C-alpha cells in the first residue's frame, strides 16, 4: 500500500496530510492565558542580534511598559550595589512588601480634594526609628487605653506621651503606664481632665534601625 502524503515511510496505515500554515500573524495579541508561573524569571525579548535574526520570523517585541501581577527586585539598598533609575515614574496601584522599603524621599500624591486641576502632595515624616503612634482626645477620665495589638508590636519601655490641655490649666501628669496597655493621667490641681494626647513607641517586631550605614 502506498503511503499517503506526509505519512512516515515505516508506517503501514493511511496517514492524514495536515499542511503547515501558509501565513504568519505577527500582530500583537493580548495575553492572560496559559499556566500561571510562581517562580520569577527574566523577561525574554529575543535570543539573536538584529543582524542575525531570520528575515521570515516575526519581529520580536520588547517590554516598554508592562502590567505585572508579582514583581521581584533582587537588588537591595544600603550595603549592596543598586541600579539607579533617574527620571522614571512608576505607578503602582497596590504594593505589599514582606521586608523593608526605602527611598531617597517618601511622599503621597493625590488629586486635590478642593481645587480642580490641582494635586496634593505631602511628605512623609522621618526619624531614626521604626515608630508607631496613636492620638486622641481624653475627657472626664484619666485612662488612655492603648490598642490591644501594641503589646506584641512595641517596646513598652519606649513609650512617650504628650498631653495638650484644653480650656484651662490642669497641671497634667503621666501618672503611670501599666504593662504597655494603658496610660494613666493625673491632674496636679485636681481639675477634670480634658486634653489631647499623642503617644509614640518603637516597634519591637523588627530589628532596630541602623541609622548610619556604610555606603
């Protein structure tokens, strides 16, 4: 029996001829299908130089802009070498970091809430520690209850308290801090307490910040 076109010579059964594509579709196609990759690999953009690239092959694309679900950056700041990008603007709708994050300056930038055509910029407060704070209004009581998670988050020995009396002089005194869970306030002249407060503390769940580091 004669072999059908396209059938290997050693095969005895009739084969089916499937012609190869006669045209190319080199247009840019939207992605989003396939198997999700959990490992991080470099983005391939071509494995030959332009002079050696086959003339009948599709022109390769390179990534000028990209939407990425997960981004891993291997370079670190401080004691390791860093690639610096000058004049680049990166927009990230959501960023979650399991480690530390550093920048030459930190700010937020949002549409202005009251002036059309303007944007509102705020700079972030900086200091020589990883600190947290709470603030509020204390009235007709002498106890400030700290958040329940503070016992696992902050060093209780690092707590500092600022009190701003309202309406009259009250000679306010921090009477004690119980187990890093509550702050007791006392009026030295026996008047009712009415004040604003701000309480700062240093985090203990991360290593202390090394303020001066080698370049």
